């Protein structure tokens, strides 16, 4: 079965096409500057150089049309015609409390997702536009929605209820939702395979450390807690996001700086995190380089980042009464040995012992704990697109059985 995976942003679109019969990635690409001057598609067939095509794309429908043209192009394409694409899996950020797993997209599902726009005003609208554009261009092809929030729906109320008047949960759905769910789920499943253990027998802490970052506590394959909250702003220190802060700071800064409403939200989302502390960059490579050159604020930014990850690891060990394995994934988790070393440093009393030699690795699946470490430490590159394709395949297979 050939599955097209679509991840639509406001002005960009990432795609992959996978042949699930061999679990093979066939092609992938990126469309940028949709609706702007200089819109461009970068398409890469596996094993070939990237094909860059600058072509005007006024909206997402035109962008998806270009994707389909690239996939069926006689020179750069991987399928003869659109009919060879069996289904489309769409990444959707927020499904509120409505869906705890992926679903086949119907009119009712679209309505439910429209209702979630308020909860994710930056992310859900482009996701929905992408679905509608695909529906128009590929009528009759099954579409599946895979949600960032779904995996976290198993959290117990004590993990997701905020200690504010309960009526706000009832009236507005204000609660912890959690994000990066597809990634946490993928690495948890891979961890159980790498450890040769059933997921039901494992307590895992998965650390998705990228530009956005979150930690999850996963017990018997189910998420019991996660660091991101009502929005992806809560939790860890991130590239430009503050993570946890005292909520009183918001009104205090607003008053002191005489800022309009919404301005502090922008500061916390776009000017904070390691960028805010260091003043150097939101990219950990730049901050690590500056720290090495002696930049004290860059050094502090890294320390604060590490402190917070350790804080959550400790909390989740307490919540689950232990942990069998800690998993690192995403840009920083996969590529920054120094960060992993600092996060796991001096946790021997908790049974966490990193092997400094094995840890000198980037971007590949491997175990980086010492042989005598009771808690295993794993590096697992995330693969959200594969998870989206797999869920899509499963749902479409079920549809065939029903017919
Ligand atoms: P992601 O959001 O998962 O794509 O992660 C992106 C982030 O990973 C970048 O902003 C960098 O901060 C970080 N990153 C990528 N490669 C490296 C590296 N070699 N060393 C340190 N950080 C890295």
C-alpha cells in the first residue's frame, strides 16, 4: 500500500510517500513560501539528488497539486499516476478530548477538528486546509487524521487537571493535552523492540528534545503524564519557548513594560527559551559553540535547559515508582551527546548510568547506558511520518475488510 503523508504548516508543507509493503520511504519533500513570492518545492526521490522547482503557489491547493505533479513526474516521480496512492495520512496537531487515536476523516471528523481550532489557532487551520485541498484533488482517496494530542489522552485526571476553578475545564476545555504524541508513541514502541520486552512490562521516560521539547512518562505503553500542557508552551525550556514559569510573571511584565494584551504571549513563545537566556540563538549548535568559547549566558542557557529535563525525569520516576528506560529523540536528543551526558550525569543513585564512549554517537538507534546500568538509556531517531503512514494503513485495511 502506498501512503502519502502530509504535514501542512501555515506557509509550508512537508510530505513523504511510503510503500508500506516494504516499509520503504519512496520520496519526500518540502514546499515553502506558499502564498508568497518565491514559492518553491524541493522534492527528493530516494537515492537521487533533490529537485528544486520554483513555481508560483497561491494557496495550499496549488501546493498539493505541485506535490502530486512531482510524485507523478516522469523523471523525478515515484508513481505513474495519482491512482497509485492508496491513502493520505494527515498530521493534525489538536484533536482536543475528542480522539484518543487516529481516525478516518469524515464530515463529522472535520466538524470536530474545526471546533478544536480555538485550542490550536496557529496549527489546526493549516492542517485542515491541507485536508480539504487533498479531498478536492484526490476525491475518493481515503484520508486519515493522526493527532499530536491523541497518545496523551490516556493520562489520568490528576495529570491533566490544572488547579484553577473547575468550571474553566468544563466551559472551555482548559486542561493538559500534551503534544508530540506521535513521536513519543513511536519511540516507546521502538524501545520495547530494542529491549526485547513487551511494552506492557515497561516504564519509560521519553525525552523529545528538539526546537520544541517535551518529556512523557509511559507506563505499560500508555502515557500517564507529559510536560506540555494546554498549549505547547508549558514544560521544558525550548528553543524560543519559556516552558514552565510562575504565571504571575505574565501580568507583571505586561504592567512593567506597558504591553498590549497578547504581547507577553509572543515573548514567551518566540523570544524566550534558550534564545531568551543566551541572547545568542535558538539553535543548540550555536549555543554550544558560544558556550565553548566562554559565553556565560550561553553556558547558563544550557544549564537551565538540562536542569529542567532532569527535573521532569525525577518527577516521572516518582510518578511511575521507577523507570526501566530513558529514551532520547528529536534534533537535540539525537544529535547532542554533550546534552545527553549532562542530563544523565550523576544519576547513579537512581540506577541511571550513561556510557560516555557509547554516547559519542548521533542520529542512530543504539543503547548508550553502561552494561551495569539498571536503567537503560536509548537513542532512537524519531519517525513521525512512518507512524502516520502506519496508522493510515491500518485504518484503510479495516475499511477494506468492512466493505
Ligand atoms: P527538531 O525540532 O527536532 O528538528 O530539532 C531541531 C534542533 O535540533 C535545532 O534547532 C538544533 O538546536 C538541534 N540540533 C540539530 N543538530 C544538532 C547537533 N548536531 N548538535 C546540537 N543540536 C542540534
